[in-house]
């Protein structure tokens, strides 16, 4: 994917994942109310901006390193491409989910009141939600939009 297309794809993924996951996290932790919606609208743009910058500067580099390490013994180009896609997908979702959920816990002050077990279980819950949101909603829409921009 060319750089411009990758930047647009990343931005759309951050908008989709940042907004949906923030909303789901807020609603599942406190319930749906006017206050929650107000807080969501105040926090969604900074959340998306943080996710986009973090994705470009940190998560992408971690994924590239994992791909380098995970494909170093492969010689077949097709096998390398297939494994690279799998590694990139998993590294990106795990790193972004861990970072963004931890950021939300820090911002709300909840992280400091959690045990490691609570944190781990909360992360697993966030990861499962993120996988569902990414694979069934955000990624298909983003791919279609990115493909239509490329044409």
C-alpha cells in the first residue's frame, strides 16, 4: 500500500476504532446517559489524535520489528507476505488496545485502584471487543473507503 493510502487507512481505522471503542468503554462502565455522551464528545477527538500519532510513531515500528523477527527464516515471498499480514494485524490490535485501554484507565484514575488480575481481565475484555469491532465493522468499511480513494 502506498504511503498516502496507508496514512489515510490508518486515520480511518483510528477514527473508527477510537470512537467506537471509547463509546463502548464508557457505556459499559457507567451506562448510557447524557453525561456519558457529553464526556464522549469532549474526549473523542483527543483520543483519535493520540491513537493516530501513537500508531504512526510506536505501533507501526513495533509491528515492523515483529515482522522482521517473525519472517527472518522464510524465503518464499508469498509465505512472507501472509505471515507479515498476520503479525501486523495481531501486533497492531494488541499494542493499540493495551495502550488505549491503559490510557483510559489512567485518565479516569481507575488504573491505580485495580489489581493486576483486574487489569488483565479488563484488557482481555477490551481486546475481544476490539477484535469484534475491527473485524466486523471498522476494517471492512475502511478498506472500501480506502480502495475508492485509490481509484
